[in-house]
C-alpha cells in the first residue's frame, strides 16, 4: 500500500482497537444493563439519554450494541479459528499424503460441500445444547471446507517444488516439511480466507439467530438485534436497524482491509509492496 | 567487401531512477562488416544484451540512449520514421534470443507464427506461406518440418524451438542477424548444430551476424572479430585470432585465463582411495506416461551399475533426457529404485552423508527464508550439531567464499554465482561424504563457472568430499573429474578416466566430444578435418 493510504491503515486499526475497548469494557461506557426493559421509553429516537435510541422493549440500543459486539466478535473469531485449524489441517494432510487417502478425503469434502451449509447447521444444532459455544462450534464446523480445498491445492503444487525436496535432502521429516515449508507458504491464502471467514461467521450467526437457532434471545448480538426490525424501519424507526447494520458493515470492512495488509505482510519478500505496514 | 552493415558510434544508455541517473552503457563503439560474424563477449551484467536492445531500438521506458549512435547501412536508426523502423526491425534484421519459450505465442502454432511474419511484410497466399515455411524449417535441419509446422511451441523441445526461432529470424533474408546467447540453455550438441547453421547461413548468403555470448568457446568456434565488454563499456575490439593470442586488456586476459581453467584436463588425475563409498547395482527406474488411453513406459534409468569411491570426483555426462537427473534422485532417495540396489558404505546416517546442489539453486531455496536460515536448515534436523549454529553457518559461508553480510539476504537478491555458492554452503554444512551437483554450471557465466570449478576442486581436496558431477557439458567434466560415466537413454554406455575418455572409440562419446567448441580459433579447420577422417574411419571400420 502506498503512503497516502496510511490514514486508511490508521483508521482501520484505530476503529478495531476502539471496538475492542468499548465492547470489552462495556459496563464502563454505559449506565444501562443490556437486558433492562424500559416500557416507559419504548422506541425512543436517539437522544442524550439514549445515544442510539431504544428498541421496541425500551432497551438502550447503544448498550445492546456494545454487549452484542462482544458476542458477535467472539463468535466470529472463535468460529474462524476453528474452521482454519480444521480446514488447514485437513487440506494439508490430504495434499501432502496424496494417493488413496487424498482421494477419499476429497470425496468426503465434496459430499460435505454439496449439503447446503444452513441445513448442515440446523442438523448439527439438534445434537448440541442451545448455547453460545454451540453456535461457535456449529459455524466453525460448517465453514472449513473451502479453506481445506485451497490449502490442499497449494500443498499439492508446493510438494513438488525443488526447495521442498532440497529440505528433505538436508534431513527434514515429513512433519517438518509440512510445518516449516508447506504451511507457511499457504499463510497468505489462509489469512485471506480466515478474514473472509470472520465476516462469514458474523453473518452466519445472524442467520442462525434469525431462525431462532443461534444466540439465545436474552443475550444480545448484532445478529439478533437486526431480527424482526423490518417493519419498524418501514414506519420510520430507523435507528434500531441502522446502528447494528452499520457496525456489522464497518467491522466486516475493517477486518477485510486488515486481511489485505496481513496478506502483504506474509507475501514473498520480493512481492511485498515496499513499506512494511504491520 | 568492407562495407559496414552496422556501425555503433559512442552509444551510451542512461537510466533515470528515483536515485538519479545511472549510466548503463558508456561510449560503446564497434562495427559489423558485411559477411562477418562479430561476437560481443562479457560477464552477466556487462551490458551485452542492453547493447543489442539499443541497436534494435527496443529499450524499455526510462532508458534513454544517446542519439545518432547506431547506423544501419549508413542510415541513422534514431532518425528513421515509424514505417522505416518497422522495415528495419522486421525485414532487415533477424534476431534470436536465449529464451526459446517466451518468444513464442503459446496459443499459436509454429505455422501461424510464420504466416503472421510473412503477411506483415508481403502479400502471400496461405499455401505459398506454408511451402516457404516448410522450406525454411528444412533449412534449419528440422527432421519433420510438416509436423513442426502444425505444432504448438510447448510440443517442441528447447533445441527444436531454437531452430524454429532461427528459421523465423532468417525467413525474410535479413542483412543482419542478432543472436543473444542463443545456445546458452542448450545441450552442447545442439549448440554445435546451431552454431554450424549460423556459420553456414553467413557463408552462403553473405549476411552479417552480431553474436552475444559469455562463452569464449563459442567465440572461438564462430566469430571473426570480437568485442569484449565490461561494466557497460567496450574494453577491447580485436580479430578473433589476435584476441586469443595477444590479448591486450586485463579483463580479456582474465577471461582467457578462466576459459583455460575450464577447458584444460588436469594432467595429474590425483590419487584417490579405491575404497568404494556408494555402489549402484543394476538400478532400474521407469516412468509411466499417460496419454489418453495409452500408457507409455519410459525407462529413465535402465540397468545402471557403477560405484563412487571416497574422495573421488565422478562426472556423469549425457544429453537432456538421458536419465542423469533421475539417477541423482535415486541416489538421494527422493525416489526408490524399482530393481537393483544402492549400497552406502560411508558413515551413517545415509541421509546426512549425501548432499545435493540442484541445477536451479533459486528454486531449491524456500523463497521466504533468508540465507542464514537456508544454509543452517540442516543443523535443525541433526540434534548433535545444533549448538553455535550461527558460528557454523558463518564458517561454511567463508569456506565457499561468501562474506557474512549476505546472511540476511533473501534468495532473489543474490546473483547467479552467489546462489550457487549458498546452495553449496548448505550442502557442505552437514559435512557430507558425497556431494551431488546437478548441472552446477547451467545458469552461470564463464567467469562464475571457473570460480565454482576451482572452489569444487578445493573442497574435494580439503574436505575429502567425493563429488558426483552431473552435466551435459563434457568440457567442464573433463576439467574437473577423475572419472567420467557417459549415459545415453537411461543406459550407461561408457566409463573411463578423464584422460582416457578423449580417446574413446564409442560413437556416442565421440559425438559428444566433437560437439565441444574448439579451444582456439586456429583449431577450427583442424577439427573439421579430424572429424571428417573419423567419420570416414567409422564407416569403413
């Protein structure tokens, strides 16, 4: 990235840091409880008392955004981590071992991909208790397949590279080849995939919550805050939809840019765009 | 007869960068007379190719040549208008490059390339173009011109593509042929053929050639006069005999000295242990090549037996596709033998005792690692040697003649010769008993070759390392090895000491030997007659 984009970099990092501070230390920034119902002040527009207004039950939108951000970010990151670990491991093993094992693993993958992920999520939900952890697990376990496929392809092509053989000649074992040469080479791919994974996870969480299968309704998340607000937006009560939506959009955008920067950081030395950003 | 086809007068090229102006060519002047072959010789980075590009007016943006310095048939090239330039580049000059793949459009057949060329400069029917093309392809001695005509570039071998490139360059009967390292990437035998073709063309049509190379052997073989370049400037211009006999400039003397090192077979073949280090017994390896529904068995290594003794340098010579590299991969245990056995007699573990330098060192380095990590990698895997790794890496770098400040460099920042040394350092760090070098000279210019050659000799003597030297370059093998194995199509066909090999009677070995360029221009005639005699003797005996 060029120098003139420095402000963008600072902006993104600043936004993400602020988000972490505000959501992490939510009780210090708001006097309200996220679940506190205030029937005397239902659907209030933004004001000094209620910065982002109140919702249909009189709960403070700003407070719920802060507490909800905790859930959304946690779900996004944790689910992403799970899917990256499963995906990269599965793909790397499949590509590196090759042969019959590779073929079997890939057909299993094909089968899993062919099932719509929403069905898979609902299916998994049956076996798991209704909780935050369950949502994380479900999203993580249903979104690793594209990562596995990409990592496998890269491992497969890297396996034949001369430098991998050269490393075997100086004595590296298969495991060392995999962890020292093949996986680091896949890092740029994995980074980009995991970043889009975060946004995917945030959106999946929203979808699940909408179906009543996600985060239990008493706990706010950006996803379940957006639920059922269509009617209000049409009648001019914009704040209960716009603020959660804005935060989802901004966060996904910021994380995507972050991924771009990370990709540059992990790129081969000769392809780095000059100035080191991170 | 003394008409100048090309005159270069005080040619300078500047590059404008952020850091200011950089002088790439300084005051380059020389002539190419009609009917002569002029060679430009120099190390990599000496500005040879830049000169060719400046002559063709093909310099990339930012490079500014001095005006009015290139005259073609007494016309100033920089003063030509667009149409004239097209004519000049298209029909009056032909050029051949080193890269035989990049110069072709991969989506077009060879025939389409020729058709495009013809139709750009003349009115010609498709039928007529094909006839002409086939004729041209025949002239460069391609055996099946009709098949080549319909082939795509990737379906041809490197040598065939170079012939096609030559045919393309000569298609419109140019006055001048510019050849930029046309044979560097090719086998010696194909090189000999290509050089012969160029010589014949020059003799038969009276055309001139500007031949760019780093190899004095090629110069001795082909050139009438020589331009020696160093760091963007011409240091000496002389007729070829004079250059070899009475070099004036220090740099020329240096080049000749290197060349001598590379071509001289040492008299003392050296005493070595006869204790075998590794023995290969009837090794066999076949690959299966699938094409649609057919399976084709390719015998890469077919019943090969030999041994390498301790402290010995063995050369493994053969053309591309003769199974040399497969054999090295078998020795390295990167692949397993199908039949036969490879027995290791050195100290264990085997994996550590046998090390490898790949023909393309850059490809053999992890691109995200720096020199220190690359060289030191082996130590991570052998526990007993782990301590003071940094020190050991520094020592081994010193051994191969590299300074320690390249430790933090990345592979792409190194020059070809440095890469070769880094690869060598990595192999030597584990103190192997056998070092396998796969075409170590393939991508180096002559001076780096000579440097690496003496380094290898030195390593062999001081470290007592046995070396298996794999190459198509019989010249280098003769200069380095104690014993030489010759392979053809997966079989070992000859094994002899380096000195005895030059008197070999084997037909294939003879052919390899005769493809070596002459060591001195005066020998050109001599070589032709001896070759003729041998051919005659072969037919009658």
